[in-house]
C-alpha cells in the first residue's frame, strides 16, 4: 500500500509540472502520525507534506465546491467512497466538473483513531497496510490487527468500487467487506418502538450541536443552512429540552434522503460518537425497498428516485401496509 | 491524608452522593462525560479527557436568565436563574482545573456574572492527578503540573489506592465527613508524582515554544500568510469551541413560549458564520478570519489582557476531536517561534 503514496505523489508532481492542473487537493501529514488534514498543494515543495495512507479517511469531495470555482484546474484524489460524493455534487451542479482532474485511488479501508486508542495506541510512527490486516508502529512497538478491528465504521461495510476517473491508481483488488451494511438497520427495525426510542434517546441526547456532521456532509451543501439563518425564525443554538436534538438530526436525514451516498463522514466526525449514519442508512434501505436498488452518486446524471416521478412508483402502503 | 482502595470507590461515590449532588465522569453510549452519580453508573476515571469539559458546571451550554409574561398591557418579568445547590465534582484533571481560573478572569470581573458565581461558590472540586498523561496532552507547555492539581480536595491513585488531601477549608469539611476513608498513615504520593512529572516531560508537545505570542507581535501575527494554509480544511463547525474548557463566548436569545418569552444564554462559537453578525455588517466573512480569531484570542489577545495568562490549558480535546485534525498545536508550531519542530 505504501507504493500508492509514492504513485500518487509522483502523479501530483507530474500534473503540476506539466501544467495540467494548477493545484492539488489531497491529505497533509500531521503531528501524531494519524492526524492527517485535507490540504491544497500548489507546488512541488508544498507536496513534501502530501501523504496518502491508512489515515486518509477524510472525504475531499466537498472541498471541490469551492476549489472547482477557482482559476485553473484542480487535481483531486478520490477514494471509491469520495467519488460517489463527487458524482452527487456534480449532479447537483455544485462542482464545476470541467475544472477538476480526478484521480481515483485504491482504498482498502481507513483506520479509526478512536479504535486504535482503545487498543492503547496514542501515536503512530508508521503503518504497514495490507489488504486484510494492518501493522501499526507506535513508540517502538508493532501492533498487528485484522482490519475489522480497527477500520472506520464506514469502511468496515464498504462495497463501493472505483468509478470513472481521468486516471486511476490501483494495485490490488478491493477487499470484500465481511459485514453487510444493512445488518445494523435490520437490528434497529427488529426493536420494539420503545427499545428504538431508548436507543436513539441515548445516542442523540449526547449531541452538542456543534454541526460537524452537517458541515462535513457532502449532501448538506446549501449555501446557507436554514439553522444558521436568523431570519428563518428557527435558527437555534440551544435545545428547549435534552432530547430536542432528535429533531435536528431527523430533519437533516430527511433532507439528504435519496442524495446521501452513505459516505459515513457524519459518524466519523461526531465528537460524541453518535452513529448518525444509521438514520441515513435506514432511509437508503427504505428507498431500496420502495423504488428498487438505488445508489446515490453511482453516476452524475441519473435522477434519484425521490426527485423523479414514475407511474411505477410504489405507494408506501404497498410495502409497509397501512392506509394509502 | 486519607485513602481508600480503588476497589471500594463506589462506596466513596455513594457516600458523597448521600451528602451532596455528585458529578463525575461516566461512560454512556460509548463516550465519557460528566454525569450526576447514580447507583450502577459506569464511572470512568481512566479516561483523561471527557468529551465535554468540566466548564459545563459553571457555564453550561444553555441556561435560562429571565422570563417575560405578557398579560394585557402588563409585562411581568421573572428571574429564571436556577438556585445553585451545593454540589461536588469528582475527577477534575489539572488542565480543567486551570481552565476555571481562566473562566474566573472573564466571569468574575466587574460586572460579576451572577449565574457563574453562584455555581462556582456552590461547588466542591475534587481533582485527580493524571497517572498516565497522553500523547495529545500538553498542559506542561502552559506550566500546568498534571501530577498535582489542587482544587478543594486533591486525589491521586498510588498502587491501587486513592489518596486524598484537603486543599481548602471546604475540602477539609467534606473529607472529614467521609467515613469510608481511612487514614493514609505514612503512604505518600511523592514517588508517583515524580513519575508523572517525568512522563509529562517526555510527551511530544510538552515544551512548545510560545515566544512569538506576545502583544507587541499582534499585527505581525495577525498578518501572517500561514493562516490561509492553517485554516484551509476548517469546516466551520463548533467542535473545538464546544469541547474546549476555556472557550467562553455565549449568545443571549429569546425563546417564544406559550406564555411569553424566555430569555436564555447559550454557548456560541467564533467558528460559526453568524458569530459576528451585527446590524450593519459582519466583519469576519471568511473561515480564515474566524479561525485566526480563535487562536489569536487564546494565544495573544487573552494573555495581553490578563497578565500573560494564555487562554489554553493544553488539555488536547481539540487535538482529538477536530473532524479534520486542525488544532492549536499546529498553530503554535507554525507561528510560535523557533525549535518547535
């Protein structure tokens, strides 16, 4: 996997040098070995900070809303999951596709720093990544893990594949996830209403309304969020009760339904470890049942089932019973 | 000094809780935060950094200030401030304790913030030394000793026992009431404290250079081109400000209820786009400006106005929690001065 970093770096240098692109959107090294940050690189010397490794979990596609509107082309590295967000944003006319040079890059799942910390790893000096396992070097010791133990939640069930790009950097077939992403949805559906309420109350009551989930979400791309708009009369920074946040998150999930690609960034960034993606995944599961299998972001033109009416559309009652 | 075996800590919690409301780090739904102690709570004193800091006890995320009730042409104004009953906070780390000093400088200067003061006075703080400071801890950079926080009572774990020492009269009063504790005899914590100091010293960010952050460099720092790069990935969310023990900005808003209007205050974040929105203009239009504000405040403006005391305690919560891994360490390393690499 280390080879991927070298190839990506080489690609970035070449395309910058020959003028194909004016800048590069990628990931930059941090201070602790795992704290990579999304960054824009303008020159070969800038690129000294570039890195693509097991901690390049951040989805870069949303940054293209701004970057693709600037002068000159931007090179972006897209992991499989990022590219679905990219397509969705192109479809929604938020990214100027002509100004982006896309390089798809192999991904075998990214690591969750929180899970590593639970295993006693606080700083990372190196990572040796294989398809199914990973060795983390920390303070002189080597720790080997099977991927499932330490992957980000979004990666452990990832079935996304490399889509169409200007170029692709890939050396291995993608690993097949050992878990089905809808298993957890089925578990929630199997709960009684009271159990489910207790589950979500426990989770959503932790919300501190930092808006990290909204701000990182590629589907949350309104120029101004209604919750930030004082004139809306509903802009709020406080809850009237400890569970009011359920409404914020449920409204947000409705708003992105049919457009959410299940990129999992909401749960990756939540400081209180709320599994927000489960709300979205429930919607995806329902959409699949109601309208047939649909994956948002699979391409950048197809209208989603919730934005296109066909006479064949199912009435919810046909699937879930109850009155029309 | 008094002591108790760590195996019997639940007895201690129950006894304190029988005297006053007790708040301590509890693990719930996978994360550790301060909660009111209840029997069966999963108390977690291993986690150093609760997600939300201990500042919540004195400066909660939201609190009511007053209520307006409209009756015909009369408006009745009621005090909605809650009475602060005496309470105990257990397990406060050295960094969070220091954050109270910083908040005091803001809320206890004239005009005194009565809501903050009432809660501050109602509290008894039991601190806990950090036996195993983490890689993301850098309190030492700000002159804080993780091995020996004070508070009203200081606690430290030594060889499976927790030792207690009263640091104030209020602390001594509480300590004397606790029958589950035994006399510590000649047990002392000096060796353990020395060990912690050594560990803290060896952490990667223990000795960051802050030399450049001084008032006379204000404009120079303000204009540094590196802010663009430092803030590039910032999402403009409020995570860093909400988990920060020293961030103290708030907004005052009105909530229309069935009976009238409730005025409350709530945390605000300088990272938010509307934070500086005023009638005529919003002076901070870009995320770069907002990002710069947060760090200039902590590292330059605050110390300039407060005898050199920085507005950061090195707890490392922002280092752990920023969605895109931006944090104050990266700022200090870039702008703080020499030898930061």
